[in-house]
């Protein structure tokens, strides 16, 4: 008799289990901005030490987030059955990490740009727990990728006002700073939501 092989996700480490437990009790706020195009991003968390994957987007004239630090993800495609599928597909395309729905350990608050000059998009962030880091294969949309330890992001000096240029105008915005990375905008809001939701984990 033939038995169907089922892919089982590797067991999570104790620290990732604590993060998953915290996220299980988190009630994400859903957005429904009128006329928005939906997108999804993947916040990948790995252990030893606990870290998240950040990417620097390649410089592209057609990308309103060109050169910024963000998370793997993008707009929902017509063939995506849901936003979880969008996050999984975009992560495979952008950084070469093959995720499965069972790798998801949480969902964070939907976010939308606060700047009216940006496209009307709504983003749903999914959190995925991976037992180990896998080799990355970056596509042309990604200039670089960085595993950033959660303890570094939790340091008081890691978060504060940072100068950025928005449409050629200098602004001070809330941001995380790690080495040469400045994380602001939608990604800063997603990271702040995540760190708040898993505090003390």
C-alpha cells in the first residue's frame, strides 16, 4: 500500500515556541482602506540566536520603496488564493526560502502607508518560524539580505528618530538602526508590532 508523504515542519526551539505562544494570543487589527491594493510580507524568525530577516530592496526607478530596508513580500497576484499564499510565493521568489503554510506562527496588524504620495496599498504581515537558517538566493529585486538579532532591535538605542529623505525632502521618522541599516516606514511599524506582541518571550 502506498502512503502519502506529508511534509512536517521541523520542531521549533524553546525560544521560538515562546514566540509562537505569544503570537497565538495576539489579535491582529485588520485594515480595509478603500481602493487599496493588497500585499503581504513575511517576517522570518530563526533561533540561536533569535533573529529576523531584513532585505534591502534594489534601486529600481519603478519601485516606490526603491533602496529601502524591508521584508520579503509583494502584491497579491491573481493566482494567489489568499494573502498567506502571496507571502509564501514572494519569499520564494525574492530570497529563495521555501515556506509552507504550517511554518506560519502568527499574523500582525495590517499596515498602510501614511504618506499620501505613496500607492494605496494595504499590507498583511505573516510571521514564520524556521528551525534553522537556510541558504538565501536573492533575485534582482533584492540588493542584500541581513539576519538581525532580536536582542539588537530591543536595545534602547536601536530605535529612535532618524533622518530620511521622502520625495527629496528631509524628514525625521521613527526608525530602527542596525549597523548601516535604517528601518523606517511600514517595516518599522511591522517590527514594532512584532516586538510588542512577543515582549518577554
